[in-house]
C-alpha cells in the first residue's frame, strides 16, 4: 500500500496485490472510495460479495468490516479522510 497524496481533507492510496492473495478482515475509520485500475478481486462483507474489476468504483462505509480475495493481479486507488486509519482484525 503506497500513499500517493494527502492534504487537509483526504489521502489517496494505491494498492497492488498479486493473484491468489487474501487481505484479512479490516476496516477504515472513515468512508473509503475504491477505484479499480486493473485486475479482479472480491470485496466480501458478512452479507454480500461485490466483484471489483477495471473502471469499477465502490464506496465502503466507515468501520464496515470486510476482506478482499484477489482473483487476478489487482491495482486500485483508495481515497480516505486524511486522518483515517486502516485497522486489521487479528484472525486468531
């Protein structure tokens, strides 16, 4: 995860993950907007699964627990509040 930009209101991260990678359950402390550049992933909440693919964008509400399963090499931008944190849940 690479921080590309930050100002008084928001920050932009770029994420890149290889096919087959699973990103453990986590949440952001602010709303998160994801914009897919390439690849394919499944965004999984308890009650639904969203397929993420190029040109797709999606808004994830603050503190909404989710995980990612990367299907094809995946790249996306994530926009968050400038003071937001991403918190992972200990799987044990």
